[in-house]
């Protein structure tokens, strides 16, 4: 009943191809945006910012980037972590060389470096597909992490071998480094993530999105109807790596504050891949749902025993946590193999026709 | 080019000059010769059929026309010019569209999106414009949507335009595939067994659509088909192939009377 679409007539193709052809969707998004931009920052504590809001947003963005490549263009990649690293190191070098640079500009520029590297490692995709391509991107993963470790120029010859985020300000307000307030960091992340999500939605529903999906679904047919496969695959690698790189820069500059090369190792790639798969390949919304589940849920579960007044030692909580989250992942994949996004889509379809069964 | 003059068909339609000409095409895969020394032409506005028993090399011929295979020997002439070796997507951009023997739709996309992919060769907005969904990208989207909707109307698939292709029955998929090819507004439309696996009713529908397309848009059509009744009724001229060689070429009546063609289909008694 809440989702009734009767009476919403469309009289132009423009209206039919609008972002939200159904009014309720637009309303729902409005509520979510209000929540994210106004209500949550007002009520959130330091802990909620650092443990929940900021990481969920950053991981959503990274998964969104991977989803462009794997979900929309159908090119499997296991190198996400390393591409995030490229973005982070590029951003670090930029703010070291030009300390006056606006951090948001530096973050948005750092994506171009990972895009270039992504395209270079995407070249094998012109010949190989599926698992074989995944192995090729795995090479990128190992090579780049090795490079972060060995190329001292990248971390300004620090004795520790790690990159340390300096205090940076925009118009006198510290946005990164130890002196920055969580709420400022949150708003910077939210701004960048909102902007890039908008870009992704537009790209995936337009010409480029169709080119990608055609390449994913049947590459031979795509080529015979006039799609340049090389261009299609490499633009997917470029845009995906750009977004992943920006997510990497955010990850270090606005969340972690410091990072060693092994922070970008394969567990990070897998974490992002899990978010994309559980959220739903080939969707935008799914990445957020997946990130909430994989990043947010463990944090919340950690709080449960305390909130209930049960005293278990923290190691035990950690173990239980891993088991519960693992179990939930399996559960969700059995219930809906196409991810949380598909689950939401089915619920929405049901709501539209409710109270009738079909 | 030789023989650029048109002709008038039996039912009184005026056919234009030569649009495409295959000259001495030979195609070899290693030691196997799939097509040997075949020449024929396709006139503007006609319905040209290629027939022949299984394994005669018909699909290979269609793949040469659409640029998927490059002939080992021989030339393809298109719109009065010799076509240099090119990639399939480049051939498609020159106005050659096709459907496939085994449906090759994009299963994860809706009917509308599938048909819209047929317009991709006409869309040229920049990535930036697309990213902001502003200016040229949006305008282009609307213009092409209008053309696509005309095709959807024409093929009577309005009802299913928002349905994912994976959920459609076979006959409708074939029609959507035709829609995708038509949306490209091709100069020449290649149909690889458009009636394969259809029942009589669906065949009738498809035949009507093929004739309508030819009649209304003046699209040149080159088709491969096994159903002889359909071929004889639809086509203006027929090429007959057997074991990679051309054994007949002419109007359906001429081909039907040709002894070599009859032998190829019915067999020759061994003495």
C-alpha cells in the first residue's frame, strides 16, 4: 500500500527514464539523505563515527568501484586492495609535494593514478576471461604491495615504512590528521562518496552502462552490434580503478590515519569483493547494504554482550562475531544468491502489489 | 562494379542497384575449406536468401559479411567500395546489423535496454556528459529512446519492454533480437535462421515482420533459412550452396527448377 504506483502516469520518455520513476523511491532516498547529512551527524558519538559511519561509507565506495568492473562489465578482479593502495600512496605523495593543495582535490586527483595503473593491468582482459583474468589481477595485487614496500620514495623514506597522514586543513578547519574532528572527516567522506555514487548511477544507466552490460552478458554479440570491446573493457577498468583509488585515499586519510603496505594486501581485496557479492553484483544500492552487513554488523555485535549485561571476555566475543557474521553471509547467499539488492527489489515488488499476491 | 542496374520483381517492386558484392570468396580453416570461390551480389532493397543443406557454409558466409571472419581469398564490396579487413564492430558501424542462429541477447538487461544497445553505434556523448546526466547525454538518450520506441511499436513488443530478457519465451526473444538489429537502422540486415525452432504461427508472424521491415523501411535483407516454404515465399532471389560451393542463384522459381539444386537436396542415385 505504501508503494502503490497506481495513478503515477508518465507522459514523456524523460519522465520514464528519470532516476526515480516511482515517487516513493525518491521519498525514501530523501529520508536516507536527510539521515546521512543531518540526523546521524547530530546524534553520532565519536565511536559511531570512527567504527561505523566512516568505514561503512568508504567500503561502500570501494565495493561500488569493484562492482563497476565485476558486476557491470563482467571482468573479475582480485586486485582491489592494491588499487586502493595506489590511490592512498598517490594522495600521500601529492600532499607531501604540494602541502598547500586542497585535500578533497588531492583525493579526487589521486584516483587518476590508480585509473592509469588499473588500465595497464586491465590489458590482459582483452584476451582472457573469468578465473584466468582474476589470476592476472592477482599479479597486480602482489606486485603493487611489493612495490609499496620496496620503493622508499613512496613513503618519503620514513624509517617505519608506513605513511602517516599529516594535519591538513581546508579554510582553517582540520580535515585530516590527528587534529581533525570526526564529524569533519565524516562530512568529507560523505561528500566524496555521494558525488561518486551519483556519477556511478548516471554512468550505469546510460550509454556506457549498456556497453558494459552487453560486454558482460555476451561479448561476441556485443562486438557484432558495434561495440568496441577493447574500449568497453578498458573504460570499465579505468572508471572502476578511479573509484577504488579514491576509496583507498579516503581509507587512509580520513579513517586509518596511517597505513603500512600490508594494509592493502589481499584480505582487503577479499573484504571488498565479499561486500560486492553479498550486496549484489551489478547494482549500486547493494554495495551499501553489503558494507553495512560486513563492516557494520561485527561492530554492532561486539556491543551486544555488554548491552545485555553478559560478561564474556573480548576474545570470545571476537570468535562469536566471526562465526555469526560468517553464518549470516551463508544464510543470505542461500536465501538470495543475487545479493541483498535483489532481496530489496523483491520486497519492493511485493510492496507495490500488496495486499494482492500478484 | 558490374550490373549496378536494378530490376523489377515479379510482384512489381522496384529493386535498386548493387549494395553488396561478394567476389570469389574462399574461406579456409587450416586444411578445411568451408567456402570455395563463391561470388554473388545483394541489391538495394531486395530480400536475398542463402539456402543449402547443413554444413554448406551458409553461416560462414554470413559471418564473412558481418566481419566476424575474414575471407582467405576474395573481396567484399560494399556501397561501391572494396571493404578493407576490419573488426566486426567497425562493420556494424558501417550499417550492417544481424541476428543470430542461437539467440544472442543480453540476458541480464530488460527488453528496452537490449533494443537500446542497438543504438549504441549512433551515440556519441562524452563520458563527462554521461556522468553528470546533463546536456548531450540526456538529449541523446531521449532522441534514441524515441527511435527505439518506434521499433518496439513496429514489432509489437510494447507489453514486455521493461521485462528482463531472461524471462521471455523463445519466440519473443527472436523478435527482440530483430528489434535490436532494426534499432540500428541498418543498410543491410542479416538474419541467421530467423524461424529456427518456431511453430507455424510464430513463423507466420516473423515472415510478416520481415516483409514489413523490407516494405516500410526499404531495408535490404539477407537471410539464411531452412524452411523452404518460407524462403520461396519471402525472397526475391536465392543463392544455393552445397559443400561450400555455389550451385544455384536466381529467383525462387529458377532455383526450384534447377537440376543441381534438386540433386543437392534430394540426392543423386548411385549406379
